[in-house]
């Protein structure tokens, strides 16, 4: 299957020309909630191709950035005092209220970075010892943990379940009304799992145009064109630009696995506070796999963002990274102050790497 | 984090498959997709195939640009 046309320069420029012709008269702000979208937008300089009246802002689309300090602090405690910790690379360097898993490993704790939960299981089978997997991520990643739990894990293998759900976060953002949003660019791979259907209430109840987009530059441009057309026509709907990977009802098998293993719960998003029904936890019948059930971990309170850091506003979409006085000065990838500079999916990190605004 | 990459299924053994990503092959857990066949394209996220990739839908999306242009010009 040849997908190269989705990042073909000529096709993207033709789409840009169309966007300029359709340039809205009033200022429109479109929000995306996906670090991978921000990566595509910044890496390909798409903001420089937009009409002046169209602005794309990044919301809380980086699961690493929104994982609470309590969860990180607890996993640092597990690594230091109780068990081997497996983590995705993105989470490894993010500090909680003080220390990161990287710091714990530097002090001799057994912390292993894995590409996949399957790799962690395979290592645990080969070298048995108490282990805990730091299971972060949105709906895209949650079924991986669910199917692994159902398939059976090695003895003495536990989970810190830190999964977050996108639609409840979108609802909270819209209800907070901190920024005016004229359209939502919805995340392709979250939608692969949940489908296009869950966005329908946003179009219907909130009257907000919705476009689900893939991650090539042409995907994002086509989605933006449709969002502008929806605003123009005054008929908000759910447009599925990423139909090659997103079905209306999503991946039903993956959804069933999530439902069998997890239940929803209120969850704290770093910088945003507690959002109702926005997280997952293990159901009672699987609670014996919960790391908190196995080890006696200290109770913790969420820590505020570091002084001067504007990650909370960046996660809300109400500030650009360049609005933060620390950005690129005290806060850089080797010396990150806030979580959005640490993760490769963090908006600040992406802007630092590629230049975010994409115009001079 | 939600990065996922398309590839072609070349072999299937129980809940695992071998997926070819433009020449790089990797063992992938395919248990989240029913009735997968060798030759199908899948999107892989952190070692798990999360959905089939549909070639006809990809073609239709690419065709959208031409349709939008002919409506506009």
C-alpha cells in the first residue's frame, strides 16, 4: 500500500492553496488534543501554510505530560523500595514532585525502558522478580494492557494503571470555557479504538465542528479544510478524514477488552486538576494486579507545576510555549523545567525541536 | 505516545504476527484484531496491531483533494 501521497509536497501545497481561498473572514481557533498531531503540524511547518485567520492550538494531548505527580512519585517509590519498574521511554525522564524514574535508576534502582508491554512480560518471564509496569496512555494504549491482563501475566507482575480518556477531557475543556474553540481536530489513533461515534455529542450538543485526522501533513490539511467548510455552512458534524484506519464504531474487540478489565474513574490530569470519569482503573476481579494492592505505598498529594512554568496553560491550549518566560531559556530538552518539555510528545519539546509557530 | 505505524502482515502464529514496515520486520501482538490474514495491512502501536488499514479508504481520501479542487475552481 503506497501512502506516500499523504506527505507529497505538491498535494500539501494544493491543499494549502485551497485553504487560503477558503480563508475565513473572522478569526477561527481549532484545537487538537494529540501530541502526534502537534508533531506533524510543527515538523512540516503547517502553521506557515494557514491563512492568518486560522489558528491551531494544542490541548492536553500528551499522556506523559498529564500523568499526575502522585503516580510518578509512587512509581519512583516502587523502584527504590520494592520492585523492578518497566516504563515506556517517554515517561522515564519526567519528574514527579522532585525525582524521575531516571533519577531512581541513577541511584541503583532497577528501572527498564521498554518499547512494548509485550517486551516487559517477556523479560519478566525470563528473569523472575517482583515487577511493576507503568501503564500510561490514552484509549490507543489502554487495550494493550487489557489484552495482556486477560492473557495472563507472570507471577509477581503488577500494574500502575494511569490511562486517561480523551472525550471526558474534551468535555471538561469545553465546559471550562477558558478558550473559544471553533472546531476540534480529533486524534486519529485514539479514534481507531473508540471510533468516530463518541464525538457526535460534541457536534450536536456543543455545536462544534469535528474532524478526525490522520498524521500525515495532507491528513491535517484536509481535516482543516473540512472544519472551515463546517463553520461556513453552520452545520457541525463529525468528519472522518482518517477513514483508512477509523471505523464509525471503532475497534469493538479492543473496546470489549477495556470494558472487561477496567472501569472508569475520576482522574487527576497534571496541570488541569481532577476531571470526572476521565481515567481507568482495574476492576475488582483484577485488583490483585494493582501495584497499590501489592505494596504499601505512601499517600501523596499532587504537586504544583514548578514556579514560573506555564505548562498548565499550554496543556489547556490557552498559551503557546513561546508565551512562557522559561521556554528555550531556562527550560530546554536537556534542562526541562515542566513536563511539556520532557516528553517527545510535549508541545514545548516539539516547538523547541521544530519551531512551533512556523512563520517568521 | 499514540504514534502508530502501518505495515504488512507477513506471517501469523497464534496471537503473534510478523509485520513488515518497509523492510523492517517485527513480531507484533495481533490479538486485538479478528480474522487477520497474511497480506493485510495493520497499524501497529507499541508492539500491538490496533486496526486494519484499508487501501480503498486511503484512495478515497486522496481523491478528496481533487474533488475539493473541482468544486472550488
